[in-house]
């Protein structure tokens, strides 16, 4: 089987070249050309311009033998996690050859050289932005990494990206169609196969193209959810949540984007966070998804749930190592061992008034959040009222908890605990 993993939004002449390359290989091997087509969200976590059935039809008419949907990944996981899952799926399905495109100025040997460095480290989340064709490098690296599991890997075939005075880009194609009042302009038609043009026209006429986000659900959650409730949603860190609260009231998508920019999110992470909000993806949901693939040996060691927790613990204990936070991150990645295992359950004190203490009882749930001043706090709902309090923790434990909160998918739960010396909050790290 010859595999191609893609968005194809829409299929343009560059994509046709990929399929044609797959067909040439198939002529020699007798295999079929199969497109692994992202379904609900693109690899970059955006809603699709053309719906899945339209893109599937485009791929088949462009020469593919079969289309397999990729579902449930791109509104939950970053590429560092979704790429290993997609490659594993293709290998398990019997893919022997894989076709992709890269910039004409970068040679395949150079890509392989860079990929092997990351494969050796087992790190696919920190590929520098300055590296050209970084996504192709990630695919090469993960293919090398998964050899340990499957004892085989796909043969990669890299063709030059199609260029007509500049890279042929699906994003640019979509922009030009939208700006032309949903009519396909002449310069776009020149880079599209006739079959794609006809399918696009039909979808536009029927109202299935362009696809749109569920802005009503996104803005409702951003306008009404408390800090502690937002804290349960994947890919929202404390800075993003406080920016959301500060930016209320939301009506337009531009306002949503501006809020995430203020919180320091780049375009890709913003799209992922918005998708998580749109589908109300919980941190627990993402954690369980990652762990299920960990059990299958698909997730690289550096990206496992335990490794994320260990990193937060190591950095929080930086005083023990006489390191700054940035130095601690670096040393941890270099393989310095933990002096003691991460603390998975610990108590925090409260700062509340005596009459509020009387309303508390053991077992009440407490929502953890970070207030507008950057202080880790909790919110407890009693039968009578809602009680908020900063958490009293040693400095290293406060740092540890804050790092877990900002990890994007490690959930923490908390309950009221009655002790001899008063009420405490019992915090448990979920794993």
C-alpha cells in the first residue's frame, strides 16, 4: 500500500502530483494508493473549507484508490502527538511507501539527517521553526522512532512542492475564493484540476462550502464559564484563561483571536485551543487518549504523561539543583535524574473567614484556578454560597501546581479535607 496523509482542502495540482507519484510506485508494486484524510479538523486544528465528502470525492477523482478518514485527533492533540498516531495507523494498515512534498531548496538527505537527530532523542514537540520543511522532518523522525515497535518502517518518497511563482498553498486558494465572493477566480482555476473546480462549485451552491466554526458555542463558553471551569478544558493555560475573563464580552471570532494573542499563543496553538473550546475537550479526555496510545508504544518517551509530570516536578525543585527555571528545563531534557519521585497528592491551606469555615465539610469538590494576580486559588461551592480562597503552599509546591495547570492536559482535582488543625484542600494529580 502507498499512503498519503493530507487535508486536501481543496485538492490542487500539487496534491495531484503526490497522487501521480503514488500511482507510479503502484505500477511497479501492484499496490493501491490510499489517502489518509483528516476529517473533522485540519492537521493545524482549523475547521475545513470543504467538507469531508467533497474532499474525499476530489481525492478519488484525482486518482486515489481509497480514502481512510482520520478522526478524533486534531481538536485534541498537537502534531507532536497526532503524527505518531497517524504513522502507526498507516504502518498497521500495511503501508509500505509514503509520499510527501518538500521545498525544492531542501534535499531529502538533509531532511533525513535532521530527522535522525530528533528520532534519537525521541522528541517531536520542539522542532525549531527556523528549520525548513519541519513537518516533513517530524514525519521522517517519527517513522524512524516507530521502527523500534514495528521492526519495519515506510519508505519515504519526497517530491518537490509545486511552485508557480510561489508555493501553491491551500490557504491562499481558500482566501482568494472567499475574497472573490465565493466564486473561483481565474488564477485559482489555473492551479486546480477540473474535478476539484466542479466539486467546489457544487458545494458552494449547496451551502456545504465553506465550513465554519460553531462560534456560538465558543463565545458562550468564553463568556460564561468560571476560571475553574475553563481550567478543565484542554490547551487553556492560566494566562489564556485570565485573558478570556478580562476580554469578556465576546461576539466575533476576531475578538477570540485577539484574546489568545494577548495570552502569548501563536496561530497553531490558538486554533487548537479554540477547537478544544468548540468541542469542550477536557484535559482528562486528552490525558486518557494519550495514555491509550502510550500503552500501544506509539507515544515517544519524552512525551508521555509521566514525563510531563516529572518535568514539572523537576523544575519546581530547581533550588535543590541550584538552577533557574529555564536551566532546569534544559537539564531535565538532557537526562538529569529526579532526586525523588513527583508528589501526586498533597494538602494546601486556605485563607477564609471563620463563618465560611463552618460551611465547609470534608468531601466537597474544589475547583483549582489561577486568579488575576497569578495566585493559585480554589473555588468551593457549598449549599449556601460560593467560597473562593488563595491556596497556602510552600513555594516549590505552588510552582509545581502552576506548571501542571499550564501543561495543557494534566488535570488536577481537589476536595475539602477536614484535619485536626482546620480545613485543608487535598490536591491530587491525575495520571
